[in-house]
C-alpha cells in the first residue's frame, strides 16, 4: 500500500496581505500599483476574494521619514509557493513602505467574511 503524501501542487491556502503605500503617490499611481499586484497574483493562479482600500492613515511611528501611508488589503486563495515571490516583488518596489501576509485559519476566514458583510451594510 502506497503512503498518502500531501503535496502543495493543487492545494490553495487562504491568505490576507495588508500593505502600506508611500503617501507621496498620486491616486493614479496607487490604482496602478494595486492593479499590477492584483494581476501578478492572478497570473500565479490566485483567486481574489476581496480588495479593500482603507485610505490614507496616520502611522503609529515614522517609516522612511513619512508619518502616513495608503493602506490596502488583498484577500486571496493561492498555492503557498506564490507567497515568497510576491514578497520579493514588494521588497523591490520602492512604493511599498511595509507589508504583511498571513495565512488565515478557519476562524480568521469566518471573521473576514463577517467584516466584509458588515462593511457592505455600512456602505
């Protein structure tokens, strides 16, 4: 009998990435940057679940001598092998001040769905 091996070839994990863009960017540059990385993820086989623009927010502490930044959130499903190349692209792009990608468990997924429905109701 052959042992069962779990491989990541067709296994889609649920992720959430929050990133902060430089506040000196124009609205068009921000839209272009968000679209570029959305397209990049889709080209790697990702399924986009939600894209949220949280707007210009004051930072808790200065980053690169900036006191504010444009916050965005991507929620998506993708094979785990796509995350490291995504973060390499973020590090290479000077428009990004900070980013954080987390893998969501079942409780975080439920909370994210609740947050999305709550945001739709208030909009």
